[in-house]
C-alpha cells in the first residue's frame, strides 16, 4: 500500500512539474529548445487519455525523431500547439472508434520530426476520423469546430495557426483523405529572424 501511495505521489509531482513548465510565461525573447522534450512533456501530460479505456484500446505513440538541432521559439507557445494537436488527435481517434463497426482498430498517433531547408518540420498524424475536404479550408478559422455543441470552442487550432505563423514565422497545414491518416504539418524556422 505504501508503494502504491509513493508511486501516486511521484506521478502527481511529475504532472505538477509539467504543468508549471507549460504554464510559465514566456520571456519576451526567443529561446533555443529541444522540440522532442516539448513533445514528450505533452505526451506525459496526456498519458491518462492515451491509456486503454473501457470503450477502446490504448493509443500507441510512434515517435520518429530525426531533428538533431535545437529550435529558436517561445517554448510555452510551441508546447501549447503540440498539446492542442495531440489532444485533437485523441478526440478524432475516439470519435472514429465510437462510429466504427470494426472492433480490431489499433489506434496510433505518429510524430515525425526532421530538418528541411533550415526549418524544423514536425508531422503529427493519427488514424482517427478523417476531416472532410470542405472542412479543411476552415479548420484554422476562429470559432470553427467540428465537435458537438458544448464540447469545443473552435479556438484551439485558430490559436495554433496564429502561434506558428505570426509569432514564429512558420507554417501549419492539415491533410486528410479517405483511406489515409490525418496529418498536421508544422514548419518552424530553426533560427528566428530578429
């Protein structure tokens, strides 16, 4: 019983540290960070949602980390982007499983990082519900949501777009089609222009 209490206390301590790191205000200047550590902290924070549930198996995280350099950014904002996209991926997987007749689904979220032309590219894909073509063009609009009333604000992806394009001079896009995984692609300059 003491071992169980200690394990629970350590888990709570980890979560509190992650929340402190996530909620700390960014300094007014860019900082160099390890993008993988930022993604891993989000995965740790969302661990309870990734575990097996009565209605679905656990969601596997597939990491293909190929980014070998630090990235200049506002760390809290970038972590917020990863949190929003990965949480939305979990929602899409749960929706897909709820609406599926097939029960042998193996849900996953794949995260691939790489360097392309002086940019850090982060690809986050999942095998959940697809996003229809007519919705993709509106997905980053403020207050647009595909979730049921009362379940989404329509601000998450809009804020992500502003953080990536305005604050970091990068790009974010989404690709989704029948028979393919839904993928968000984020491209950030490795070094910000001043």
